[in-house]
């Protein structure tokens, strides 16, 4: 099957470990990291001809620790990304780690009707988009805010942008990192605190930043780091890493680090049953939870069903939200 490059967020550790680095525009980049430099410590050499040799590079560009070039607002085509070679069938899958869970995201082509119905809209490179206008009167009828990620540097700003009806940022249908997609969560891999006995029994072990780990030994003769494992990087290479008995990659402090260990438990997404839906409406009194029907104009707080329908899925027309947020499908992980 044909291979394709999938661009994911820049990570300095992975770049130093040999991952391929590109600009958002697809240019290969060779980076040099100077830890003594306080601001913009990364020097990148951009290769115009697609080859990493001295005959093809453009002018040098300096980057901050997150791979953003000087004066970038987070949407500069010269910003850095990591390139991962994948099978074509996997090209629209992304992984996001949120609140201790790792969710597998699938990006499907933009659909204006699904967006109107409350589906989550994101850009090609994973930024959330809040659409304000669907019916503009020019060749870019869709407009909205591209949200800057909370994980980026202070100073990030949201960008207001317009799109074609098909979700393209460019009316000539040329690919751009701001093109729109619908994001679908296929599964959720919950990260539980590392448990030595569960790991020995065969549970899947994973790092805080989502990299698979193969434990080689649990009895290394080192009282501080008795566990030895191989961490798989994005390019498929494995690097050895020592861990404490509690799964910490460093025992000198309580700081959270990307290579700390967790136990991974996968759950599947499914639509709530009538009984689960009523539980969801009431389980958090401190939150304002409500539902509506897709074609309706009224929000509801109470939901009723007959006993024999308790385990049936809620109606297809129902959408839910919390605390006045965006309307969503009534789905949970089990």
C-alpha cells in the first residue's frame, strides 16, 4: 500500500531523536538546537529542492521551543511540524491527549450539513473551528474563528477566516493547513496510573505523551530505576529508558514528564441508552446540562422513557450540551 507523510505537532525531543522535520508548507528542515540561547533556540535550514544538502537550502530561520518561527501567530507556513510516514488508509487519523485520556481522532471530509447539526469542525492541522456564518454571499460563504491551542505559547491569538462551501481555505481547492474537516472520535484510550503488577501481567504500557513502551526488565540492579523499557518514537525507532518502580522517568522531583509510564485501557464510543441519558442529565448538579432536538428551538432539562425502553439508544434527533457550550451527539465511552 502507498505511503504518505502525515504532519503532526512539532516536538523537540522527537526531532532530536531522529523524527523527520518539515515546515507546514511541506519543506524538509534540518534543525540545530542551542540550549544556551534563551529565545528562539532552534535554527532551521529549509531545503527548497526537497533534499537535505547544501545545494538546496533557503535562508536559515530561527524557531522557539515549540517550532514556531519569529513573529508567528501559530498559522505561519514556515512553522515546524513532525512528518510521520503512514499508510494511506490512516492518513486522517490523529491522536490527542486530553485530561489523562488519549483519544483517536479521525478526520472526515467537511460536510456543511453535519457542521450545522453540531459536528466538531477542525482544520487540517487540528485546530478547533467555531463557525459563525454559513451563508455568506461570495465564493467564501463560511466564516468562523480558528482557535489557538491552549498548549501553545502565551501570545497565541485566534484567527478569523473564511472558507468555500466545501471547506477549503483557498477557492482553487489547493490544500492548506486551514482547510476544514469534521472530527470524529473513534475510540478512547484511557490512561490509568502505572501499576507494576498490571504491567507484569501483560497490560499495555504507554508514556504520558502517547508512545508505546515494551518493558524488558523489572529487576535491574539499580534501586532508583529498576525498570528498563524500550520507548517507540513516531518514526518507529525504539530508545531505551529507565524508570522508577512507580513508572517515573526521573525520581528527583514530582514534575510530570513526557516519558512517565501509564497503563492504557481502550474503550469504545457508543450512543447513550435512555437510562444512561437520564443519568448523564443528573449526575453533575454543579453543571448546567440540557438537550434539544436537531430541528427544534427549545432546550429541555427532563427526559422520560418507559421501562421497556431503558436499554434502547436515545432518539437520533437529540443533541446535548453542558454549561451553554457547543451542541454534541449524546455519546459516551464504555
